[in-house]
C-alpha cells in the first residue's frame, strides 16, 4: 500500500478546520492529526516546509477547449491596444503563410468605443486571408473583410435570429458580429481545427489548471465535435484533470438535439474514464451586458437594445429544461441579467414541479443581476448559484462598458455573492476561463476584497458583498464538489475522500487580499499523484 504522510505545515481540511498531519494511502485520505501520525508506519514523508495544504480547487464553469485553442492562433489576449492586436495578427500571419484562415482569441472589447471593431483595421494586417478573432466574452467576433465575404455577409444581410451585425453610418457591415446567430455565419464557413490540435488543446488546458491547483472542471459549452475530442483525449490518456461535459442546448435545433444528448452521455459512460463524465445540459437564457444582450427587467440606459435579448422565447426554456431534467441531466443555465435569472428560476421550478423530487442540483451561472424578489428562490429551489468572483470589481470593462449601460443604481447590485449565500443557497465558484483568469486565487482575492489589483476602491466596491476568506475558499472547493455531485469524493480533506490536494507556499487566510494572487502553487495532487510541481 502506497502511503504518504504530509506534515510540518498548516493543513486546512475545509470540513473540520485545520490540522498539522495528513495520512494518504492509495490515493485516499486515511486519517488526520494524531491519528495520521500514529498510523503512518513507513509512509513517505512530505515536508510542507511551513506551507499550506488544502483541498484542490474545482472550476464550476469554464470553457477549457476554447482556452487551450487560444495558444493555436495569434495571442491577442495580452494586447493593450487595437494597434497591438493588429501587429500581433500581422506577425502571426507572416509566420504562418500556409494557414488559410487566421483564427484567434480573445481581445479586450473595451479597447474600442462601445466594443465595436472595424474590419478595415484587420485588413491592414491581413488583406488576402480571412481573419476571425473572438472577443474576451466569446459572444462576439471581429472579422476582416475577406472573412465577411467568405461568410456572404453584406450590407443586405439582415440581422439573424439571436444575433446582430453592427453597421457603419453608410449601412456597410462594420466587422464586429455579436451573439451566436451572427457569429455562426462566419464560424460555419471557417475550417475546423485538426483533431490532434484539439486534443493538444485539452492537454494545454489541463496543464494550465493543474498549475493553478485545479483538478475538476465543468466544461460549460460542449458541442458534438467536442464530445469526440474529449473521448479521444481520454483514450490517449491526455485529459490530465477531471472534466464534466455540459452539452449545449440550442433553441434553433433543440428537438433534434435530445437524442444526441442521450447518445453522448452513453458514449462517455461506456468509455468508463474516471476523469470524464457527461451529466449536464447547458442553456443560455441571455447574452452579456457589454453587448446589451443581457436580459433585463428594466431597459438599458441607452435603450439601444431596450431590455436585451431573450434566447428562449415564451415558455420554451421551461419546457426544454423539463425535458432534459426528465432524462436525468443536470440543468446548467447562463443568466446574466435579472430578467434572465428570473426566467432560469422559473424554468427550473417548472421542471421540478413536472418531474417530481430528486437530487437534481440545478445550476444558474453568472447571476450578474438578480432582482430582490428572486434572491430567496435559489435556496428554496435548491439552485446552485455558480458565480465568477473575479468579475466583481471596478476594472476597465466594468467602468467603460458595464456601468454606463446599467446606470449607477443597478451597477451597485451586481454579483451579490454574500447576499445570495446568506439566503441559504450553496454557492460555487467558476472562472469562465478563458473569458477571464482561470486561477482560483485571482477570483478569491476579489471575493474577499471587491477591489482591483491596485486596491481600488479603498474598502471595496459594494463592500457589503465581501465574503469571509474561508467561505470563499469553500466556494471554490466544497461548493464546486457539491455542484459536481462529488462531495463524498473530493472538495474536503476527510477520511475516505480522494487525495485531490493543492500545496501553497503561504496560508491565504492570513495575508492581505491584494497578496493572495501572488501565493504560489507548489504542488497539485490528483488522487495523491503529483500532476504539477515546483517543489523540491
């Protein structure tokens, strides 16, 4: 029996406070504290050197395949200006003369007024090949003129269902496409990434996560080709961390998707990988505030899109949720605006009333705005609010795009993590990577401060929503494990649980919030196997 004794540091169990010793055997927690030392026998000793050991993190809402694929195209995410993006694309195109399409991600929408980018700017860099760049939100793309031509998008092309084609003053197409209906016009004619590139992207994503102490990830947007990629990666032993797939439900094709959902789940279960599950269906209730497509109860300040975009009209979301719930899938709904949150809660309530009681653990992701009347419904319905704590700060995106669209009063009611959790809901954290950083400690630093990396504003933005540090750590560990139906397996350090652990160089509970992102991950364990290490 392979046994390991962790000692000489602080061990935060997430369930029974802290201890100073942990015994693991064959990947499973055996004992803690004095019982661990007494039973250690000839166990290998891991000297924590005064560091901090805790349960590994989970990411309850992310897009790992997209994140991994960013490395396959021009790396525009770090760019701080439109000119820098254009130069990066120009160099990538020059370095890859045989690549027919230039596909990249993900630029900062706040770099251009109202998030609107002109095709002619990219034409200066690459005039002879299609260029398509995804924005940070993955709800928007920026294309050059050749890409628009390949997609057949002209001044006469009407705005599609669930999409928008912004135009110049003369009626010509600008080059920015918003939401799926419009984005799909160009992505439908763009070439798919090679299978090997896609599998490698999942490996890249796994390496990214383990370096940040994460060992379970909810992929929150999985299409049929993505299922194939995950299965192939599992066969090759390239997954690296645990993944659960949330199959994307599209209102334009939903009736034809149902059987495919069941078949995808069957294929994953038949493969029997311990690192891969397929138990969730993902719905979008709306878009995003920055595009004025997040669905609001009261209109946007500009009135450009009035109340935003409702993806599922009338009662169709409720009926679709009922159908997937009837099949035993977990419901996972993207809801940004307060109207979307209400529609999502109504849909879940309809599924519960129609199908009767069971352990369903429905999830509503983001919850950027929730009306006061709906706060208590999360706990009452057993809905897990999966929230992205990193977004709860007055950064450039918030000040340049979000607040002007919502107005000061509504803007001050965003990301009410403390309020929703205090109502009794089981809070779980996600990153939405690569939309934003996938490092849990980055998000936790904001959750416990509501400040930017510069410490602004002093005392925190909407400071009444600040979370205590242990509650924030719990939302990223035990909270995500509960979302994953895995609280008996991981998320806490408890005898009988899997030894999914992260060793940090410092105790994040004892330092200033602004210093938390600088805490180093020394080692990450998955069932006591080292999957990342910088420790000696």
